[in-house]
C-alpha cells in the first residue's frame, strides 16, 4: 500500500487503516483482489495415525494435508486423538469453529466404540448414562446405546481430552477402536476413510441451529 500499488474503487490508497467492505472493489497492480470469500466447511473421515492439526513438528500427516482446498487456509474444528478415526470438520470460519467446540453450546458428538472385556453389562451402560467421576471432574450424562456385546454408541456434549476412552476405561471396558460418526445433525455416513466433501450451506446452517 505504501508503494502505491493498491487501489480501492480505483482510488489510490496508502493508509493500511482504510476500512473496506464487501461492496468495495480492491485492486493490486491493477488486478482485482479476491476477498476472503464465503464460509467453507469440509467434512473429513480421519484415518488413524493422522493428527488433528494444521501442521505437525514431528512430520506426521495432518488432517489439513489430506485436503486439497485450492489454496484456502483451513483449520480443524476441535480434535480427534491420533488413534481415533471418523468425522472431523475443517473450515475457514473461526466463529463457526468456536460455536461447534465451546462447551457452552453443548453440541452433541457421537462415537462408536469397540471395547475390551465383553460383554458390556447393564451396570456399565447405566453408569455411562449417569456420568462418571474422572480425574478432571464428573462427566455430564451421556446417551449410550449398546450395539453388541463389545460395541457401544456414545453421545457426549463435552470435549475433554480422550473423554470417551477414559469413560469406558472407568467402567471397566478399555477402548480398542473408536470412531466419531456424527457432530450434531451431521453424520459421517458412507464417506470413505481419508476422503472429504464440502458441506452445503444448508448442512452448515443446520449445524449452527443446534449451537
């Protein structure tokens, strides 16, 4: 801007504090500059061994590296453990990410777990439903369905570190495999592992409606 290369509505602008909005046409060296564009949200089926960050100092694959987003700067909405698979969202919208992850909005997240020491007894299921006492405090009541002798579907509204794994271990059934299958109204469905798809605006609005 100080070099005189920026124009707003063909007016030369050298002050970085100049306010603009979506109605202004911005030019750099005479070429139009695209704005940040609309909100973009992708659903990704995260494989095991992939970290839920934009970059990893250890050089491990990241959720962002699995998604070719045409130069968009995306970041994950919340996290999944490196050994947990399933649904994770990536977006360029910080407000959306905040509303989907902050505890006060209580967005439900649903997981399917394969556990050890089958069969899972009614006593363990009831304890998970009531909430259990972890080192960082009691968990809120969860929605729990028994899908098989060693399979549980658990919906929680919190986002503590490794929470579902710790809950299951507390009731005597350490987790062997864990997959997140839904965030709010959005389901993983048949999206292949490692694949992604862009959400429609209607899907995003439904997510926001519950937060």
